[in-house]
C-alpha cells in the first residue's frame, strides 16, 4: 500500500493533521470493529484501518519532508512494522469493543489527554499560589543586602501564571465536554 491508500482508508486528504488522523481512526475503528459491525468483511476493514492509522501516525513527519524520506519510511514499514501491526489489529478485532476501547493503543487516539490536562491545571494553580506567597513572604522577610522584591518581576510572573491557568482551564473544560459526549454516545 502507499501513503495515499492509507489516507483513503481513513477517508482523509493527504495533508491531514495528526488530530484529524486520530479522529478519523476512532470513527472508523468503531464503525468496523467486528464486535459492533456484523458484516463479513468488518474484521478485514478494521485491520486495514488500524494498519493505516499506525503507519500514518508513525511516519507523519517523514511523509511531509521529501521523496527519499518517504521511500525509506515505506521500506522500513514493510520490513519491520507492517506484519506486527496486522497481528495486533487482528488481536484487537478478536476482542470485544469495550476491551479494545480500554487498551493503551486506543487511548492514544484521544486528542485531549486527561492526565496531562489535569496536571497542567494543578501546576498553573501552584505557580499562581507560590508567586503570590513568595512575593509577600519576601516583603516581610527581605534578604540582607537586597531591597524589596521587584514589583515588575512579580507582575510578570503573575501574568504568566494567569495565562497558563486560563489555557489549562480552557483545555480542561474542552476535555470534560468531549468526555461527556463520548459517555453519552456509549
């Protein structure tokens, strides 16, 4: 198969982003998983979709560079990974869809990773708390030989902390909405 074939299997144009590939794979995997789809060719389609996803994710950056990098990626894929990908996809096809959804492989298709988002939200709160606490602590307990702490540095750190907090809050809200939609579909 060629790169274009893999994109066609997922129903995507050749210039698709990683997020678009992940989203298309999640839809196709649910559509073709033999546990959900009773069609006789569902297993083969599921294996093809999984193989296409693995190839495109593993080689996304190489495919965009030049023809030589693309040819090398295809050769490496055929030698080392294609057969292993098919075996893994066959095992996933044999399992129930619920089991498949809980595998690490399927979880990597998520666009929003809950653990990283929650961690960044907690870190942003800690940055804000320690910035404020540190500034007022230094006001009450100045270091010998130094003047009061810089108000400019305090404002800059507070601003950066607020930007980090707002961004992590937006991602957390988006993650909760997408998780809620996925639970409602189940």
